[in-house]
């Protein structure tokens, strides 16, 4: 597990498949505790993150899997825990992926919380309370799996906590950063991505609505509706996930019932 801490400190995303059975929450707690401990986060924050991921993994088993172990082990689309660092090593992100479809607009964290009269959903109230207590945030969005025989569409529920990590992603020029982003997108099944270079800049054309310029150690991401964002090239994992999310939202608009 210590190698997972090294992956995260080097700017990568550490990912584990969760067993599709009742012990998935226990496995999620274990990988979060050992990885965040290897990053030398405060014990109290590690304890809270362990509790939060346990609630998210339990929700996956109860709701996405129907509370029953899968009769056969799938080759793709298993639940996953994903951990990485962003924003110059000042936030750690923990995501729990499942392949259950989400129809319509994915709500933000506040709207994921159950109404006061609901009999279930108390786990998300606990996630919200711990995120607020730690000055963090949480939410959900469409995504794709990272493990297995092929990328599978689904969703993640995540939380992000403020940290101080000895974060050391590799230095990349604009072309190297663009190639790494294209590699990450290809691994998530988003292809073909066209890459151009010139004038000390690289450009990635993902689809008509998504373009990424890379210049001066910065990703400039253009999204539908004129929305966009800037990220340092060290945040390549975050940029890839932002593009995957947007791509899945766009695909959902054209799928009947999505």
C-alpha cells in the first residue's frame, strides 16, 4: 500500500477495485487509511476520511448492487476507490465509483442529502458533516471506470479535503503534458483525441465541445457553453477527470432516458 502513496505523491491516481459484496466498505476503509497515512496526513483527518469512504462504499453495495453479492465476477465495471492530490498538493480527493446509471441531471452534494423526513440516507448526512468540519467539499458526477477489461460509464461520489502533501509531479513541457493527458483519456475510452503543436503550445481536440490548450505549464480547458478552467500541468489527473465528466454529461443528453 505504501506504493500507492508514492503514486499519489508523484501526481498520479491510485485506484483499487472493490469486491462486489458486503466487505467492500471494509476494503475501502483499509485502502484509504493506509494511503492517507502514507501521505502523513493528520490522524484525525485520516479517521474522518475512513468514515466517509465507508459510508460511500456502503451506499454502493446497498443501492448500486442491490445489497446482494454479484453472482459472477464481472471483468469490467467493478466499484472502485480512487485517490489523488490536486491544486499544488493542497487537496486530497477520494472518489468511489460505481457503474449504476444516473438518469437526468446529477445533483450537487447539497441535493444528494436526503430530506429530513427520509428514513434512509443518513450516511450522506455524515459525509456532509465531516466534509464541513474538515473545511472540505463533496459531491457527485458522471464518470468512467479506470480498471477492468474496458472503461465502463457510471458515476462517482467524492470528497476533497485540505491537506499539505510533499507532492512532486514530474515537470513536463507543453507537448509532454498534452501527450500525458491524451494517454489518460485514451485509457478511459475517450478517443480519438487529435493533438497539434506549434508556437510553444499544444492543442488537444477532444470533441467539438471540448478543447484543451497547453502553454506556459498550464492547461486551458474549454467546455460547452463557453465554460472553461485553467489548471497547472501537474493537475493532469484532475483535468482528465473533468473532461471525462463533461464527455459523459454530453453523451447523456443524447441518450433516451438519460
